[in-house]
């Protein structure tokens, strides 16, 4: 079954209605998930990190200190001003991944709560983008909500589809599989 990605206009409308549509800055759930996300990262400093779907920069502000350079991109323009305010060490661009993608190599690519907004073709394209831009020894960390969502598929289906599109020689493993979210990591071989 072919599913299309959620269009950018959907996210623009969400941010017009509420500057923080998912309560990323105020939710105890998000704070606990962010702490678990940071704990899941390999214990090292990353030369260059990328967060796809950075929204208002709540996770970005926590990831950037672990990176020499940090770049956040989002499908919607509206949240990027807040992301820049929250995370002055980062650079933020309006880009609709996977069609648009930053140049260069990254040793950390963060995909948090965004895969299930993509259709199958875009999940495959995003996996190719990650493959082409992940530095040797780099990691792709995925965090996805497991409950009902407003995307095209479940977080589980999106995660498994994305991981299946990565190169077979990239080890991938599940780090957490709870009732609310799952966390998975893939490493460039």
C-alpha cells in the first residue's frame, strides 16, 4: 500500500494554532524521553550533529552541547525562530526532508517523532539520505511514539520500514520498547 507523506501545509497550520503543538517544552513525558534519548547516545562528543524535524528546539538544546557543530532542520518555518532562541549554539534551516537535505557528513543524525509523518517512498528516500551523509562510525538515533498519532502510519511501522531501508551491513538494534515510545539506533558500518 502506498501512502503519501503529510504535507508541509499541515504543520504550518499546527504552528499557527499553537506555537508548541505537542507541548514539547512543558511535558513531563517529553522531559523524561529527552533524558532517555541523551542516555542512549554513545558516550562521546560528536563532530557534527543533525536533527531532522527539530521543531522548537527543545531536544536540539540538549543535543547541541554534545556536538562540535549542530544543525537542526524542520519542514515548517514557524518553529525555527524559537529553536534559534533555545539553542544559540545551533544552526537551523527550513528544509523539507528528505527532498531537501543539508550538505556534508554527520556522525549523529537524530530522527525523533517524525518518521510516522512520512510515506513509504519518503522513508526509503530518508534512509538513502542518511546512508549518504552519515560518517563512518556515526549513528542514527530514532525515537518514535507507539500510540495513535496524526501521521501516515504507526511509529512501529515507520521505524521498521526505515530500518529495513538502511544498508544491511549497518548494525541496528532496539534500545527501548515501552508502551509509549520506542528507541532504536543504527550505526554506519
